[in-house]
C-alpha cells in the first residue's frame, strides 16, 4: 500500500527548477530564431522590391531612347484614386508633350500606361527620402491614363527625355525611392517601428545619363 502511494506521489509531482530553466532556454532560442527569420524575409522582400522599381526605371529610360520620346516612370502615392496602388509600385507611361513647350519647360497633356503595374512584394511599401534629399514622391506630377479604367490622374514621376537623361526631378543625382516593410493607411503609410530610416533600401539615379548609380 505504501509503495503504491509513493509511486502515485512521484508521478504527480510538478516540474523541477532545472526543468523549468531548460524549457525557458528552448523557448528563448525559438523566439530568437523566429525574429531572425522574419528579419531575413523582410530584407529579401525589400531587395526584390528595389530590383522591381529599378526595372521599371530602366524600362522607362530604354523606351524613351528607342521611341525618341518622353517616357515616365510613375509612382502612385496617397493621392492615387486606386487605393490598391498607393505606395505599392510603379508603371511606365508614354507621355504626350504639348507642342508649344519643350526642354526643361515641357508640359504634358496626357500619358498612357504601357504594360502593367509593377508591385513591390506584399508587406513592402514605397516612400520618400529623409528630409533634405530628393524623392520621386515629392516630384513633378504628370497626367496618367490607366488602360483598365480610362481615368486620368496626376502622379509623381521620373521623366526621361529622348536621349535617356532625366527631365525631372532636376537634381544632378537623387534618391528616387525607398522600399521598406510597412502598411498603407489611407493616404499615408506606417513603417515597421523597429526599422531605422537610415537602413531602408533606396534607389539612386544620375540625372545626366538616367542610369541607376546606387541600389542598397
């Protein structure tokens, strides 16, 4: 009888301090691995987004040269009609120039989107540079007509000339766009709090040649 009682008492005892410590260590290791994995996924998604936006800029530049015309890469911001496009990607647009204007004073009466809308990965957003630096989201706007809806709206743009140089923005070298993890909140965006602005990926472009000079 006493032996049976002793066995029952032994089987119902709680965890020892050592066992609890082992469990806590294992849980801590799993949490660190999970956070590290999320950071790695965000970094990869950011890089993919940067490359996608670079491809749009390069496509617009090459199209301008091949067609001997003005072509823009447009980036829908918080004023875009389609909420699903806000801060989410870019498109190439063939511009129609007003015959009475030209050069740096060129005015555009209409622009038709050619091809589709290139998006950054889910969970990533586009945004402007920090204070004091140029950004396409603070740039000149051009009229854009979407093929799907036929609507016309004015969107921030990098405009390439027939020689491939950049008409606007007008700075010699500018940080065109940044990509980072975040969410779109109406006409604004919210970035992940743990991200430092100086570490956000960015694309820089040289005005005279129109070529990408930095991606990081």
